[in-house]
C-alpha cells in the first residue's frame, strides 16, 4: 500500500495541495526503504549491516529529515534515501562507540561486535559511514536538482567533521567533574546537535526550501538535538536501575568516566562528601548507581537538567513558527525526547 502511495506522489510531482502524509505512512515508507536497501537475502558484509540496522531504532534522524522536507512542500521519495543514509551513519557511530566503550548490549540484544566480532564490526561501521554518499546519488537519480544534492553533501560533510571533533573533545573530558557546564554543552553540540541540525537542513534543502525556511529548520534541529542529548544523559539516573539505558547498560557513562550534565550539575551543588562519592564513581572505584542517583536527586541536578532540556525544546518549537502550518510541522513539534 505505501509503495503505491509513494509511486503516486512521484508521478504527481510537487502539487498545489501535496499529500498530507500520516506518521504511519512515513514509518512504513522508511521501513520499506530499509528493506529494499538491506534485504534479508544479504550475506557477508551486507548481513552485518542488516543486523546493525534492522529492525531500526527510534529513527530520530530519518524522521527529522522527512518531516523537514514535507514541511516545506517537498516530496517523500526525494528524501527517503538520505533519511535512511543518515540512520546508517548514526548506527555506524554507535557500533564504533560500543567497541570503544566495551558495551556488549545494544537495542537489548548483543552488540554487533559481540555477534560478529570486532574486526567485522569495524569494517561494517566504516561502510555504513559512507552510505550517505550513495544515498545522495540515489536522490539525484530520483530527480532532485543537482545544486540541492551538492548543498546536502556539504551539510553532511560539515556535520560529520563537527561530530568527530565533538567525539574527540568528549575523550578529553573523561573523569573531569570540574569541567564547566558550558564546555560540556559545546561538546554535546558537536556530538549530537550538529547531526540533528544537519538532518533538518538536508531535508529542507532536498525539499526545495528557500534560505529562511532552511535556517528555521536548522535552528529547530540544533535546539532539538541539545534537548535530546540532555534527556539522554538523564536516562541512566532516573531510578538508579543499572539494567539498561535504551537497550544498553545504564552504567556505561560511569564506566567510561563520562561527566554527563547531571553529574556536573551535582558536583557543582554537592557537599564535600557528595563530591568525593561522585569522584569515586568516575575513577572506576564506582559506588552503586543507586548512590549516584540519590546524590543527583538530593542536589537537584536532575531537576535542573530537566529544566535545561525543556528550555532547548521550547526554543526548538518556537523556531517552527517561521514555517507555514502543516501536518509535517505539527509532527516536528511533537517529536519524541527520551523520557525524563
């Protein structure tokens, strides 16, 4: 059914009254694009890629790309390959993170390097990182103007470079509870917000948006990404449960000595004893996750982090006011964030 709808949209082009896609139709179109690109019959490298990608996760970046394109009157089939390519690149970064961090679980199942081995996981991750290039060729084949394709390529290249800098900066912060919050936020911007901004920008560009709409969606994606990262930081400390964080170990950040925003805020506000406990948590003489959770609650760090995420999310939705009303804009305003 969804393939028939997409084909109808391709033949219709950009109409005065474009099809108002439902979330169910968009999800179905994304799943179909994944299945077409990585069918169940694949072997070798393709099998490793498919394991990493299917079933897909939350599809945050693909949804940002698609809804951004539709919000400016673009065509769904013009952005589907890039939406899927963005998820492939994101998944590659998670595969590499799991190897570096020593995390054996991802999406509540064995991580790729556990299921297939470290070397195949690295190779498969590298191959998925460059999937965005192939996806841009596919959208050109579907009739997107080459100038828009080149601009989307520039956006992807800039985001990839910034994300690498963010990941490098994160390594330098390991164990540093005295890190200024602004320094951490700058790192989080490079690690996460540049990707969500790029997803929205590329969707807008491939959807035929003008500069003002591209800027509005870039601002939305950037602020949304910051809200998303802060909420993600909070997941491990919601209850003190060490079993999982989005299908991976909840204590991963502590084991890898990452001073996430809640820890930094608690350290700023904590007593001498609380600070000593937090320092031990980041030197692998770790107190229990429950103890850390208690300190974050007592110092108000979780509440403060929640408030900061809400501020970013509010600015993201405010940026959408520069776009015309549409179902796609409504879907962007309702994009999910990790549960606080």
